[in-house]
C-alpha cells in the first residue's frame, strides 16, 4: 500500500513509526515558518503518571538497567523519578531543575529506550538534543555514551570549534541521537549534511541559557524543521518569559515537573557574601586560590581571567583560564587538568557556568559578582551537585552591596554575610584560604618538540648547478662525462 509523504519530509516518505511510538493526546497542527502555534494550556489536560521509586519500576530495556547498575546509578534522582514515566510514555515534558539535578539521564534514558532497536538513515537523526555550549554538549555525550552503546544506538556530537568535515562524516554514516549546539547544527543543515525531518524526539537542555545567549530565533528555526507530531522535552533551571514562548509554541499538552523550587531550598549548598575593600580584593582571591583543594573562580571578562592566572602563577598558585577566547583544544586540556587536580584553580567566565561537571567540587567563588540571579544560580550549580555539599562565595566591594542584596532576594537566597581581610580566621573557615607560597611557577613549556624541529633544519637543500657539478664529477657521474667529451670534440 502506498505511503503518504509527511508534510515536512520534502517529498520523501517517512519511515514507519515503531510500535512504541505513542498516540499523542492532542496532535498539534503543522506549523509554517514564521507563524506561532496557538498558545499551549497552562497545565496538562491529560493527567501525568506518578513518580517511581526505582528504575526497575520503569519500562526500560534490560540493557539499560544493567548499565545503570554497572555505572553505580542505583536510584533515580527526583527529576528522573518524576519525568521518566511520562517521557517513556511519549508525553511532552517540561522539567524545571537546577544544574546537577540529574536532567541528562531524565531525558537521555527516555530517548534511548524509545529508540532502542531503530536505525537512522544517513544524515537523518531520530533524536535531537540542543544545548547552548560546547562544554555541555560534551558532558551530555559523555553521560549518554555507555547507555547508547548498551542499546546499540549511535550518537554524534556537532559543536563549533571542531572540524565540521568530521562531524558531517559522522552524520553521513548515520546517528540515531544527535547532540548539537544551535550554530553548528544550522551550518550543517545549510551545507546539506543534516536533515531534521526524521526527528521523533527533540530535547532542549538548559533552555533558559539558550534564550539568554540570543539563540531563541535560531532555536525556533531549528524546531520548525522537526516534524510537528514528534515528542518534545524542555529542561531548564529557570522558566522565564523567553522559555515560556518556546513552551507555548512547541510543546503540546506538556507534563510539568518542578523539583527545585528555589536555590534557597538546596540545603546542601551554603551561600556567603564576603565584603572586601577594593585594595584587599586581589590578595583575598590569592589566599582563597592557595587553599588545599580545587576551586572555580568566576570573573566578568576574558582579559580579567588571563590576568588573574598570571598573578596567581607569580604567587605560586597553579591556575588556568577558561573562556570563549580559547580554542576548543585549549579548553579541553584545561578542563582535563582541572578534573584530574593537576590544575587546582580554574578561572572562568560565564562560558563555564553551564555544562562543566566536576565530581566533588566543594567551592565556587565569584570574584566578580554575576550580572543577575540566573547567572548566580548557574555559577553556583558547579558545586553541591547530586546531593553533595558545597559552598558559593561572592566577593563584594562597598559600591556593589546594594545590587548584590537585590540579586540574592531575586534568587530566593539569604546568605551569610561577613567583612573579611586576607588572613582573617573567618575567611579561612569559610573558604580554606591560606597565604600563597609566593614562589613563582615556571612557565609551562614543551621541550620535546623543539629538538625535533631543530634537527630537520640542517637537512641538505637543493643547490644550483654550478655548485653541484664538482660533486657529481667527484662521484663519477656517468651523465656528466659524456657531455664533457662532446664539448671537446666540437671545439
């Protein structure tokens, strides 16, 4: 029997949906680019399924359950327990939870379970995960890789800063799950290396940051390329006006779960505002950086991060900068060094406020206060992850106190406040600060490649004929002697 082409399939017949694909409670009409759909209802018209207490209570493939046990994931986090039953049933999901709450497995397990046993066509992924930063894309990829392998699904990651040709090749070979940043995905689509008309599951992770970074128009265009009847899941730490636009336009009858009502409710995280004089700020930062343990320090500008790294190195503290001015390979090396502890101090701009997961990080310091309460929550989300404890410290100058008080109120946080100077016992109690060694660190060098480059330079270079003739004569060149003989006969 002939198949009917999907309206978004560009004239090609869609692949038949698997038996696990659900019938939606309310089908959304096909959307035309530039036209918004009717606003979604404030709450679901169809009641959602109740949370579960264990992964074994979910209809997950045995391979995924075995991988969860092997990875040491024994019980679902609250957002996983709340969203997985509905996500596995094919419902649209709106999940609100702070960073580190387990959102990646909440949408990842559902997508992998629903696609298990499927095979994607070349350049046509079946699931799309959109994230705002390269670091978050890599984190999602790392988190989902063992589970995707367990159900024999292929995942591809496309982000800026890396070879677009290699990413296009991965898509040509076929990938069921595509993890992408909006800009690079748009480039691949424009080149003809990727199509979204076979996507059945679309996830927006950290949607609030994507809208804050100006990605809303780009995300909207990408979402319009996915089939209107597909499952959509949106996860975010905050649900502001821009995120609500995406919800109303693209989610049909979503089940909403908010497992973290406010940052102040995170009992494992301490918040401290430390008032410092401007003359003491840099010395205070140096004492905190010299602590025994890792710390992420956030600054406002790229050049401020590089400058602080140089100052700390001159004081005997090993630090590295992470910001948008670094190449992807530099950023990867910096993060690897920080994770292993070889570089205990990471100086970062907001590029690291999302997508950086480091186990057992117990201190985040805002050297420069964030611009708003959302930035504060995302910076602080680097610590106290997955139920662990952590401390967020903000250094505040006298002229910044009023703005910081308003920011904390907007975040729903009542911080502990103190005035400190370098060497104060309170500073040491809160942060573990101690005086730096003041022994400058030797600059990082790579001596090994230098001799190899030097050895290649003296190799013989091509010489002019006048210089080569004596050498050929001494070597008894058979070609040169006949020419000389001919010359003497002609004379």
